[in-house]
């Protein structure tokens, strides 16, 4: 994907200039681990003493994630990151025909039989389009990707707060926090204790926006999405002395890289 390539290039330049030994990475929303973060680890982290924690709530992706990083000694967490440690609904967006098949057979989404290549691609995208936020924006993006009317498939998943995640895995520092939570990114970033030693050197997250986004897209009634949340998040980071760098993904999102200027 063009967005991943652009993001990789900017992050790679950062690691080239700052060095990358003894680095601590937390990736929230790691999917199957086959992405630009994986490429960065292979180039800069494999030969160094990187400590990595990968977080993914979807079981199918989580199992693939562990295969991607097999025999590495890295840490894994099969939970969603929320503002509370409790169970919560995870919303997955499936094309209508696929959703009907899941509901009719009462099947786990991972167990449904897909024969054609187009269906497999739609299924892969649906698994990635999962969020703690019920949003019309997700539905609209999915419709544009697959050409089919989508709907939500709800599952109950365990959640951890960011603080409880770091305590559970006994992390003493976080140098690189990478967040891809499909609209929930700001809710996670708000939980960072910027006064502690866990203050990240580098934060990477996504902003929702563009012509496809509308303020009424937030169906949760609780979470602020889109331009309003994006501005608030940037202000929070700038207040805490982070430099904001924008990487346009070329689609419906912007990747934001925030660099701590106090180090």
C-alpha cells in the first residue's frame, strides 16, 4: 500500500538518524504483523536488542501475528486496548452477503468457507476493519472497498487500559508507540502518562478525515472521531512538547508521527 510505503520511508529516516539499539516498541492493532513495522524491525531491530509487544484483539490475526514473529522472544497480547479494563464489543465490518452467511450458519467468521479470490480479499479487509467504535465511516469505507453494502458483526472481547497493558507485561519504558485502532487512537493516546518514564520518544497513529468523513459518523455516542478529535489529539501532543509530522496515506486517512522534542 502507498500509505504504508510512505510511512515506512519517514520512520526509516528517523531510525537512521537516531540509532535503534535497545529500543522498546508497543504496537496496538498489529493485525498479522506483515506491515511496515515488521520491515522496520527486520532492518533495524533484528540485529539489536529491541523489546517488542504486539497487541491484536482478533484471534485469527493474533495467531498469524505469533507466526510472523515466531521464535523471537517478543511479547503478545490478545486484547483490545480501551479506556477501561473490561469486556467490550468489537465491531467488525463485513459485506452483507458474507455477514448473512455468518449469521445463518452461526459460524465464527474465521470458519466460513470462501472460494473466490474477490471474496477472500473482502474477508481480509473486513477482519482489518474492526474497532471499539461503531461508525458509519467504517461502513462507508468498506462499501467503497468491496462494492457491497456492509454491516456490523459484533463480538465481545477482553480489553485492557494502556496502563494495565504496560503493567501486565512489566514494561519499564516505551520508545515507540504505534497505534492503529480504527478510530479509537485518540482514546488510547489520552491515556499516556507524559510525566513518567513510559513517555514515548515516538508515537505513530492514524487520523480519520477527508471528504468521506462526516461528524455524524460517530454512532457510539461517546467517542469523538474525525477532524474534531484529530485537532484535540495534536494539541495534546504539542502541549507535551511533541513535534507533529503528517504523512498522507493517499486514501481516507493521515498517518501522524509525533516526536518527543525533550530528548
